[in-house]
C-alpha cells in the first residue's frame, strides 16, 4: 500500500496532469506584454507533470508566460500541430522533446528559423536547434545496466520494455543498457537491431518490446513476455510508465518479488516498489530541471544573451541511480520541488 508521502506525490502529479493537457492560457503570445515560451513534451505522463512544474516555476520567477503542451497520440503529428499553433501565436521560443527526430527535421528546422528553438529530454541531432538540455542517455543506459548487475550478479535472461524506438533517448538508453550487460566498450553509435536475441558471458537480452506510449499495451507486453519466458530473471522498463506496468503484470502472475525489476524515472509506483523491495532500483533524470532550465535558457536567448548556450550545445543534467538506501530522501526532495518549497539545484 502506498505511504502517505507517496499518496501526496500522486495527488500533486495528477492535479498538474489534468491542467497540462491543454495550453496554459493565452491565445496571443503578446497580449499582456510578457515574453511567451512554448514547452512541448513527447507525450502525456507523470514525468512530464514534474517537468511542467519546473517550467512554470521558471516562468513565474522570470515574469514570462509559459505554454505547456502535452501531445496525445499520434504524438509526432500532434507535435507538428502544436508547433504550428505556437508559431502562429508568435511565441518567443520553443523547447521540444522530439518523438521521431529523423522524421521531424523539416518541422524542427522551420520552427528554428522562425523562433528560438531548443530540445530537452530527447535530442534532434543534426537539426538547427540551439541547445539540448537533458542527460547523456547512453551513459544513463549503462547506469541501468549496472543496476541489473547488482540485482542479478550471477547473470540471467533479461527483457527490455520501452515506449518506442526511433526516439533518440530511447535508442541510446537501450544501447547503453545492452553494451553494459555484454561488457562492451563505450560506443554510443553502436546499434543492435530489436528482435534479435543477444547473448553475453552472463546475460542474455531476450528481446525489446515496445508499446507506442500506451500504458495498457505496456502491461500486455509484460504479460506476454512472462507467458513466453516463464523463467525470465529480469525485466527492465526504460520509460516512466513501463516499470509500473511490469509490476502489475508480475503481481497478476504471482511473480512479484521473484523477477528482478529495474526501472527508469521516478514514477511514484516505482519509488514505492523500491522501498518495499519489489523493484531493485531506478535511474532517474531531473524533469523538474528540464522544465526550469528550458524556460530559463529560452528567456536569456530571447533577450539576446547567447552566452548561456554551452559551447558543446549540450546542457548536461546528470542522471542518478536510486535504490532502497536512497529512495526515501529522493522522494522527499521530489515532493518539495513539486510543491515549490525547495531550491532548484
């Protein structure tokens, strides 16, 4: 059963989620004389509610308006429509987490030609974006592999679950995880095709299952994997909603606690599972800072200060590993950020 602490986080998250599905107010970006920035996610999830809180906090701090948009399916088409709407509003900048960067280059570059455009969470390499704000997803994937090694030191058979491939952050996380488990050298350009079993000295990656950002489909994929591989040792979820879906499937199969679960992101169900021992650990980003730094960066650029852009074009907000010994402190920190009672670090 969730703790009182986790229940508060759920309430805060989904109160924000309902408000986040639509724009945050104005139909004309210049109506009140303030600069306005668009913050576009790659879907609807509790992860993005945390990011929204950061974006709005920066907006309040800097006295600018922020339009937060969370596109529903099909997310790439909705992102295109959202960008068009924001450009029609004459916003002063846009931060976007591209769903399919290779297929969206024309849309991204057109927007970048008309306003200040940056990426966050997931990059669009080769585009005209000014900066990418997020973490090194390949390194984060390798961190996830380290958690698998902790949970299953003698090795075992592993299944990977993720919303979609072809998205920069998903591809890099998956590859980093695979490379770590197979004890390969560092190479973020390496790519193992999904659908092929990969064997190492100790670990076997059975497959990668995708669900197109659908939590119900994510649970079905986990159920199917358990039916096909009844002796599976570990299940890894790379998007925020994947680990809770895995845990649901394990509970229904009577295998919760028997199969090791390794996670990504800070969903409250995942954090509670770490605390009660049914999930070994998770690699967390800092979505609050993604939102906060995106608005802060855009505001500075819109004022003509491009010195805030790192020479590398990448503002690194490092990932962290959260396990049972750190989960309570992390959850307290997360609550404080969402409630607006903690300083952004």
